[in-house]
C-alpha cells in the first residue's frame, strides 16, 4: 500500500503554488514507497491539480553490518538517490550523517541496545529502508573475548632415556563472553612475580561460547595452521604441531575469516597471537649430557626471549620411581634475565629426586581486536625450553 501523510503536514509554497510535505513530518511505516505531495485521486481534501510523485530510495548495502552497544562505528550506506538532506535511523536511533552524496552516505552510530535492526534513510524527497541490515553486539571495550595458547617446546639435554623427545607444540583457543581483568598468565600463577605450589586456575568467571563453526585457521605468511572444534566440556579449537617448520618464532598470526552460525557476522582478527623467540637457559644448565644440580631456592638465568612479556617457569618434582609428579611449582616472573625462587614455595621438597624443568618466554596479548565486540584477546604465545635437574 501507499503511505499518505495527513493533510496537516502540508506546507503551502506560495512561490510555486504547490503543496509539499514538511520532511520532519515523514513517518514511514513498514510499507513503501513514500508518496511525496498530496494525492488528488485519493481521499484528501485539497483542491489543487498537481501530479503526485513517488520517490523510493534504494539501500543496497550497509558496511560494516554490525557494531557494538557503545556506538561510534562509522558505517557506509550505498544506494540512492541521496542528497544533503539525508538522515539515517537504525532501529529507532538516529545515526548522525557525516557525508552524503548521490549514491553513498557515511554515518556514525550512537549507543544502542543489542539486536538486529532496519536501516532507514530519509531525504526531503523520499525514503528507503533495508530490513535487518545492522546488528548490535555487547561492547567489550577494555575486556577480552578469547582464552588460549600457542606453545612450543624445545627439548634440551642428552640424559633422556632412551633419547630426547621430539620437539613439539600445539595451539588451542576458545571464545569467551567479554570479561574484565583476565590475562593468560593467570592460568599459570596468581601473581605476576612469584611462584605457587599445586596452583590450579579455576576459570569460574569465564563463559566459553560456541560460534557454530567446525574449524579455524591461523596464518603467518605462507604458513597455515588448521584447528578443529572440540565441543562438549572443552569448547576449544585445537591442533597439534610436530615440526618446528610449522610455526615461525617472532611472528604474529592472523585468525583467518570465520563464518559463525550463532548470529555473529563473518569476522577475522589480525595479530591474533604472537609467537615469541626462544631463549637459552644458562642456569641451571639443562642442555648438557648429565642432569644439573637443582636447589630448593634455585636461581634461573637466561638469555634471548627478549620479545616475551613475562617468563614462565614450570617445575615438576617426580616421585622416587619417576612415574608420577610429587609436587608441581608454577611461576610467572618478569623478563629481566634472572630470577631466584623462594625455598618456602615448596611443600614437600625432597633431595635426590629428578625434577622436570620448563622455562619459556610468553607474550599474553598479540594486540588484536575482535571487532564484533571491540574486545581484546586473552591469547598467549609461549616458547619453552624443557629439560631436567637433580635435587640437592
């Protein structure tokens, strides 16, 4: 049907003796096209004999098609005909117009509630709408929307029986509802400068989301890592690495475009995770023929790994038969080149035991942003050396 505005909205233009609607009175409903001018053959009460004209504005696309509740997203509307009188409304919220040309409008969104909304353009001469063309997601500014780790282990020493394991690594990550105050180092310890015995991160404040996609791909240059979705209690994307040729130390990895089926739009993330360079552990000297001595208040010294934000230390004191772990210590410390642990951290330190030593540089924020929610990333890149010692 046609929309005919009430006669009270008419203005008499004496210069040309034509009736014309006041643009502020336009209130289009869910139908179109808009009738501009009166309709002499309809049931209005005017007595002039002008010919009505119908102007339908086309909206071909809205890019990007999503933003956050915070607003401030610059959108481009393609279609027309537009002119300098154009106004833009998303749902019931006006989006101030930055520029309007014949076929392109740029506007900026205001704060809105979550949901999917129609985009409407009104000019002095017409009206157009693109249904369900802009989605609004909860703003995650200052928060993180992922949890995960890209890790690699370089095995050191010649004391392995029967031989050193093959160097290995892997990637896992999941999307979480945006959360304040989370950094991946908390998975290893509750302090940025210290150690804990038998530390376990509960993750009780994290809610993992299922985006409805079965795979994800990380890329750095020509290298692609394909991850598979593992549902159930895990809800992660995972893959294993078996060769150092599968990753590049000192490189940022991009999350290639994903196409969720849970209502999110397609998205990709630059700088999704950064893989730091390796380090050399000079104390204790694990890269030798025999197990080095290890003390209860051991000092660690390292070189390299300078692009790591922090250093991770994981120590597993083995049982006398070496078939189980008697005590596990995890440390997060500054990347200053040395650290001496407190002897009081241990609950059951025993001399004459084999201890597994793992020390690595970690970058726990690649620097990327998930533009769907404007949230940061709780993604860590960790590059470890792995060996052993013998407790004094």
